[in-house]
């Protein structure tokens, strides 16, 4: 089990996260839901070790991994899909997905994951992962790379960002694939319809955990709560995430 215990985080004297407690059990899918600037991406970065919390602990199987860096956490089976995927000049999609041939994957498996994220193998396997691809195409390729990794925990930071109207169906297919291979998904989003596809949800606003529970229940609460906040001007955090 992956846990956040009493996590706080401050940057430039400003409190970004306040006493965040979350648990992620293996074999389930989770969403961290909230408006822009709520602190969702910061939670993802704390889980991955990109930023170190000001207080609290990150636990994996009751082991304190708060001090471990990104590489060390990756070796323990934690991966992160960045909100903005990277570009790599001179590397084909096939080379990227197989780490230049270091990961032994047959053509059928490559074809399966590429088509699952909406990219035909014949059209994309030998294209370069560079500026010739759109942001949405690079996001789909990065999703495919996480599917092939079959890690214990996959943190997806705004996986629907930059995608077209088929994003909902794509995320549903990705969640089902992860479920089949036993990967626990932690999905960061501000879209209710995406969060509703997971098993369990955490609603975060202004760096605080406001509600947790089954996703449909939390989504309904989120709609009502954020609707009131925006109408009264209570939400105005300029720290986009």
C-alpha cells in the first residue's frame, strides 16, 4: 500500500498542502479531483519524489520512502505520467517504448498498447518523438509507455489534457488495461466525468483534503461545492496545477 501521512508542503513561505492523508491500495483505481490550483499536481510530485514535503511521510508497504529520490522510487514500481510530455529528437516511437531495445517487447504487444491509446502501429511505430507530433499524440505515446512498464503504481497527471473528445473513452480503456495487469492508478484531474471512471476519489481544494469516498459520491459533492465557491468568488488560487 502507498500512503501519504500528514503531508504538508510550503514554497516561498506559502502553504501549498496542509496535512494531506491518503491511502492507495493495490488493484484499485483512484482519482485526486479538484479545481486548478488546488495542489493536485504537487501531491503527484510528492508521491513520485520530485518535491520533498515540508512535513509528514510517504510510506510504501509501511516503509518510509520520504527521503528517496525519483529514480529510487521508480525502482520500487512507482511511475509518473507528466502533465506535459517530453520531446526526444532522433528517437522513434518504437525505440522510445522499448528504451532503445533494452525492454524486450514483441510487435503484437507494441501494436496492442499503441492501438489502445488510439495510435495505429503502422502509422506511428517508426515516427520520431519530436516536434512533428502534436501534444496529444505525445501524451498518448507516453501513456502507451506506462502501459508497457506494468508498474505497481501509475500516477497520471491530467492524462486527458491536450486530448480530443475521445479522451473519456481512452481513459476508460487505459484504466481497464491497468486493472487487468494489476497496476494501481492514481489519476489527477479537474474533470468530474474522468474522476467518475475510477473506484475511489479524493477531493482537494486550496491544499486541503475536503472529502474522500467512492468516486460517484465524491464527484457529486465536488459539483455542488465548487459550484457554490465559483459563484461566490471563493476560489481564486493562481498556482496552476
